[in-house]
């Protein structure tokens, strides 16, 4: 429940002389109900056509008053008080538009003080304030019953009161453990996660999470280790939800032994498969660095190390909302420092830059017979704002020093921090029965330049192009669409949700004349299952197979990244 909608203010019996004072000099609407003359005046927000329909449907004056009150509420006006007084065969009804004079409710009153003095409080006004208050109440473990208290001496004065009721056995702290083979774009197939999340009474949520790869289990892409740590905190205010997060990722790869050329036409690479995979990510830069010219050869063990640090400030505000829609504004400011080094060489990737993102979200719902169609849309613009530094924007220098022919057009040096991204998202859920639905979603990214590595469009893994590992499709721009049929059913020991899906994804690099500038795409289909057991234990499994692909010159690239299945186990304490 958290925070509910206040019940309607019921019609109130009053004295005739008070209504006569209210309506002095005005012309009421007059209708006949079962032989009684009903005179309606005041701020009822109903037009003559609506009143006529109500009087035609009502069997008694009392029923007409109730229907008028219900219609006013249905139109979203929360503080209209229907005052009525009978006088022989005439019933006088006067609607008084109230306003919130004060808000009472320990812990959440601050979220609704902006409603004080509103001369026409609507359901949409209330809902906009309720969203952030609801976040706080859920995190604090307190439900609130809302109600209006009308001043009997002056019905235009209304107090908004929230009565608290603590949630029994509320647990403010979660410890989360997770194991799975969801894979990574860079290192590892098998991962373990541990996280701690705590909700404070003031609505603040603080969390710390750690992830590592079990590279000894195989399929590690030559990875030696992988570690990710993230700290995050956010809090709801009356104006919106604001947060900060910081993360650190480090991983290393053993690239093997290489015959580094000291003369002649270049040396041989003794670990080509691992190098080839990484070399594609870095645009041929490793080949250029490790296969240089000169006579002779020296065998050398080569290791790669990467560090990625990021800090993000985020915010989200509710601009408008009601029972069937919500319109949000969101924004973020992000700073990223991403470095990749190969032993004693200069950093082959040194990307330090800032990013600003601004976007809007829309959530909608519509009743269809006994079902509720839900959909959402999102659009944001993301832009680099700090200018180039490190390896960013150094393509001319890279071309001048390159020993590779032709010079790769996709490389860290070709990326720039001066980019603009357009990021649309769409989603839809159409229930077919109480336990089944059709779902669809679409997301995309369109760039104007080659973007830094952490801004690239990446597909593959449990949630997109699941027939392959993460990173099967990488580019500056791309899109992904998915349609599935979902069916849920309960068992004695778990709730099972299954789905059959088909998806299509594509990616390409910007400002490239070669094959990498062409669209590469994959279509696949598969099945997904989630089992939610008692004691907050969840199992997720996905298996998919390719239907078609296009734009790949070498099928070995796809075969190497094929994924038989994914499975994760999660336990929340």
C-alpha cells in the first residue's frame, strides 16, 4: 500500500440558510428527479450535459447527489465538497471548492506542502507529489492512509492528513549473493556477486556491490582476474530522486608469448586467437604495437591491464502523472577515466572525459476489457562535454606512426569525447490472460562520431542476443528489438515464469569507410525461465540459437562467441 489516494469527501448535510448565502446572486442548474426539484450551484466542475445525464439516471435526489460527487472525483477534482439541504419538494446542492490549508503526517508531510493553497487540487497534482513520498515510505517501512479533514465551519478549508502504520517485520537491509555464467565483454564467463543494500528512515538507500570473475573455470578470454566495486546512494526529495554512484573496474589478461620483431618484416604472434579478439576491440592497435618492424625477434610474455573508474550524479523528477500515466524528466552528469596498458608500453587506451545526459520517460496504461495494456517510452540525449585528452582525438598522430597497412579506421585514437548520442527506448506489455502476456521492447543508440569505449553500443549476453556472449555486436550506433510470449504458473515450491522470444540486433561504427562501417546484425530465438522460490531464492536461465546473421566476414568470430546457455542463481538475505 505505502501511500494511497485519499477517499472522496462525502456529501454533507447543511442548513438551508447557509446554502442561500452561498448562492445569492447566482443562477443554479435545475433538474427534476422523481418529482423533486434539485437546484445545483457552486464549483462542481460538471457541465450541463453531464448533469442532465446524472438526473436522467438517478432514482432519488440522494442518488443524484452521490452521482455528482462521484463524477467530480472521476474528473480528478479531489477537494469539492457537496453541501445539500432539503426544503419540502426542493433539494438545494452547492459545491464548494476547497483548498489544502495544512498537511499532517510525520516523515512525509514535506512532500505534500507544495499542495497547500492550491485552489483546485486535482488527482494529478496529488499523484505528482505522492510518487517521491511513496519511495520514502516504502524504504522506511511505513504505510500511510491518507484522508481529508473538512473544517465544518468553513468547508473550503481542508487538512490533508496521513495516518502512519508501520509495516510488520520490515527488513531495511538486504544482503545479495549471486552466481552465474552471464559473461563479460572483456574477461570471464563465470561470475560471483555480493551486495549490501540498506534503507534508512529518511528514505536514503545506500548500497555497496562487488563482482569478480572465476577465470579458472575456463572460457575466460585469456583473463587472469576481474574485479568490480560499486558504491551508490540516493534519496527522494519533494522535488525528485537524486543520487550519486562511484565504480571501479580492473581486469587483466595474459596475452601469451609474442615474438617481438627487432628487424625485417616483423615477428610472429604465438597466441593469435586471444590477440585477435582483443585486437578487434582496439582496432588493430595491438598488432601494430607488438608486430613492429626490424630484424630478429625476441620472445616476450605480454600482459594487459585495464582500469575503469566512473562517478555519476543523477536525478529524476515527476513532471506530471495520474492513475494511468506518468511523465518524468531525468538527467545525469558522469565522469569516466578508462585506461588500458600493455606491459611497459604507453597506454593504448587513455580516455578521460565528462558526459551529460538529459531525457524524458513516459509510462502509460489503458484498460482493454479485463486486461491492462502498459507501455513506456524514453528518449535521451547524451553528449561529451569536456573535450579530447589522452588517446581521444589523436587519430592523425596514430596514422602518422602506424606500421599497419591499411591503417585501421576503428581504433582508440579515432574516438572522441566530443560526441552526441540519441537514445530512444520503447516497451509494451499486453496481458492475454491473468497468467500470460505478449511483451515487446526496442532500444537504440545513434552516434555522430566514434565514441569512447564505455559509451559504445554492445549486444550479447542474457538480456540481448542471448545466443552469444556479451560483445558479439559492438559499435558506436545500433539497435535491438525483442518480442516474447510470457506465461507464469505457481507450483507448491516456486513461482515459475517462462517465455519464448525472438530478437534482432545490429551495430556499426561511425565515420568508417570499410566493413566495420557497415551494419552487422544477428537474429536469434530462444526460451527463458525464472523460478522464484521461497526465502528469496531466484533462478534465471536462458538458451537461444541463431536464426540468421549478416555483415560478418569470418564465421569463426561468431563461433568463438557462441553461448550454449546462461544461468544465474541469486539469494537475498
